[in-house]
C-alpha cells in the first residue's frame, strides 16, 4: 500500500470522496494511486508535462494494478485535460505563480462543481489573489510540515463573485479557522519573513507599496484573537 508523506497526506485530505480526480504534475502518480486504493476516488487522471515522470507514473499504476482506473496524459498543465473528465483537480508541489498561470489558461474550471486542491511551494499569496480576482472562493486550508519546511494546502471552487477580504487575507486565507500548532508555526514563520521584508524597505527608505506594515499588524491581531491549542 502506498504511503504518503505529511504534505501529500494533507493534499489528499482535501479531495472529495467519490469523485474523478486529476493530478496535474503527478510525477510518480502516488497521490492518485493512493486515493483510488483507499476507496476515496473511483478513478483518476495522472498528468505530467514530461515523458520521464509520466513513465514513472505508468510504472506505479501497473505495480498497483490500476491500469483500468488511471488515465495517463502528457499535458502542459490542464491543456490536454478535457473539461468533463474530472471533478477534483489537484496541483501540488509547484510555485504559486505557476499554479495560478496553469489555472488561468483553463476557463472551464470556472464551474461551481469543480473542486481545486492546490499546494503552492512558494508565493501562496499570489495564488490566493488569483482566486479572489477570478471569482473563486477558498473553502478550506490546511498546513503540513516535514520538520524543516511548512506547507499550506487550499481547496477552492468557482462562485462567480469577487468577495472582499481584509488586506492580509492573501497571506493567511482560511488558516485562522484552524487552531493547531503546525498552522500557528506556519503563520509565525511567514510573519517573520514579512517583518524582515518590511524592515528592509524602511532601511532603504523605500515606500511600503504592498502595505506590509498594515498586513503585519492585521496578522498579529488575528493571532492574538485566535485560541491556539498549543
């Protein structure tokens, strides 16, 4: 039985039960194979941009006896994924900028019945801003750690309206709905990074065009209001 690490386990937990899943940038297809073997998804798509990773995915599918349940597709993002072939789309392990770019090129994802599960390795704020600007609602966020790095995972779906949020939302999203230690550490680490960036601007005498000072204050206030179960 395939075992997922903490990051991919958190990703898997946001995939809905009983749906067709497409794993974009699948690499070894561990995620889609796990979801099917655990009975969470009946079938799925394993897609990757390169032939090498797709060959690795093919071997996993064969080893797990899932050749009749997993479709292997060579695809640049969602380019070769048909708009009626999946219900949940997983894009994990890429930068937030790249994930946003991939999603922006597939207008068919603007469907309230499609659930997007994204795990940005960097610039999660760019991805959240994309969702806000394009009529998506972030429904849930989780965090995970491997002991050295911290990750956030979010699920979103199209609602057709651009909701207003606090200025700090692109950095924290729905994370304050959690009260676990990993989420606390994730936000704490992010806050430290923002403070360093803000201090550098002050020292350089540059304007705070991103309103980092205000964002930092909002995050600190929200941390004080949240009852963390530490």
